[in-house]
C-alpha cells in the first residue's frame, strides 16, 4: 500500500500547524471503563505510533479486550480520552472512526459471497462500483484469497475465513487495525500459518498501526514491536519483547511471559544504579544474577530463571546426595542448586522437568534438550544457571 502524499506548501509560506501529522496513530489517556461497581479497565495510558504493532497480552479478565473496544468505540470510557491521529474521538461512533476490526469468530455475513463481504464497508461509504471491484480484488490478492471470491463463508476453512475478515477490515484503508484474539479459534497448525501471514501483512502495510489482543505469549513475541502486559484491569508493564523477556521489571511479567521460576532471595551486595551483577542468598544457596534496579544489602528480591536457562550439572545425583544442608551451601559453586525430580514430561524436542529444590521449598520448571540419560522422578540432581541468564526482580505479588 502506497503512502499518501500531502501537497507541499507554496514557497515562502510556512506549513500550517494543522498539516503536521501527529506521531501517534492511537492514544489512550488515563482511560477507565466501569460497569456499575465492576472496573473492567483502570487508568490505561497507551500510545501506538504509525507503523507500530502493540500487543495487549494478559490472562482473561485483564482488561485487554476492553481496551480494544474503547479504541474501536464499542465501549464508552467512564473517564479518560481516546485519540486517533491526535483527534479526540471519545464521543465518536465506531463508524466515524475509520478503524479496521478483526475478531476471533470472523463475523462474516454467511449469506454473502467472499467478494461481497469484503466490499461491504466500501459500499457503505458509497464508493463507485469500479473502485470497489478494484479494491476488493487487491485486498483478496493481498491475503491470498483471490481464487475464492465467489464462495460463501461456509465453503471456506477457518483460516480462509479469517483471511477474508482481514481483507474486509483492510479494504476501507484504515490507519488503525484492531485484532481481538484473531487466531484463538484456529487449530495449532492454522495458527502457525496465520502468524506467518500476519507477519507478511505487516511488511506490506508499513503505515498501519496495529493493536493485537492475545493471551498467547508466542503470538505477542512473534508479531509485536512492543508488548503491553495487562493484569487485573491495569497495565502492568510495557516494553519490547526482548526487554520484557530478558529484563522483566515485575514478578507477574516474569512469570506470565516465559514461565520463569521465581526464587525468593536476600541481597548480600550493593548495586547502586542497576544493570550490574548482584549477589544474593536464595535460602542457603549463593547466587549471582543481573540486577536491573538498585539493590541494597538485606533487601528482599526474587531471582527469575527461565525454564531453558537451567542446566544439569555433571555428576548431579552424587553431588545432590552429598549436600550438607547446613545453611552455608558449602561445597557448591555459585548458582548451583540441588533438588529432587518430581516429574518428567517428554515434549518431542526435549523434556520438561519439575524439580523440588532442596533447602528452599521451591519447585522450578526445567526444559532440557533431547538427551540419552534423562533423570527419572525421585532422582537427585544439581541444577546450574549462568549468572547472565538469571535476573533479579522486585519481590511482589503474583
């Protein structure tokens, strides 16, 4: 899709202020949505730039779909303002916002052919017939459905119906595309295929801002430039996928995004500005981890370790059996923790272990690549983790 060009101002005349496009395609300013005493969204402030994809990620009831509805105009905020391209549209109807919306159940008109579904919004805008036909053809080609124009929705697979829904949303050439759990009704293979299609779509439409609602972290990590983690109707944390995954600022994000194990610990060193290595005691075990924030001795923290970061130390059973348990961790190097295997699951490319740590009363999840000698439930092991793959997060509620 080509970028629109504005006419250049005449020489010697300054560009009017109104001609300067705002940086953000979408902006929510302290938006709340309530139903009586129930708060569905609380004080959300969020900006999405042109060409940016932001994923709203969180469990059911976290407020992510409500935020999307507030942007689309399907929900009227109890307080706060909604802006599109710098214009306040809080009181505007959905039809006047010019937004493309794709939902999980496709919402295609069952009695209309594919081409008629895609043309629906264009006819509502009273476009000339020739322009409608050309636009419909272009949109169906973009989503790979040009050979299905004369079919009814019931003659299509779930993935094909979702492609048509996307084509219909894009046909009106929106500046903002909202996607609400668009892949959740598809099976695993179709989800993977549609993720690739959405990635390609982003490359073809570099000017469109996308807001993508999902509870699936793999979708968010794959598609989003930034991820907004939602919890209990509030924004918990926002950042790039790499930032949130590698350096989460809170316990909930660390646990929800990537399933990190969280070990309660006490700091034993000073890290004045953050970003350096901090030393802690997790129970009786000495550990080092990246400290993104300032840490003081005696402060309570959590050590976050992703399942894939754990390794099995050589000679694990004998080493774990010999653990003294005297409170000092004698005989153990830093970031070595003994434990007993609780369960083992084979996952095709590897195994997932649940390991009860000795002397810490914590259970951790460990993902191991395929190996010839896999520990069995009840075996004693020693787990290790490189300091750069462990990160301190503030102690807080999950």
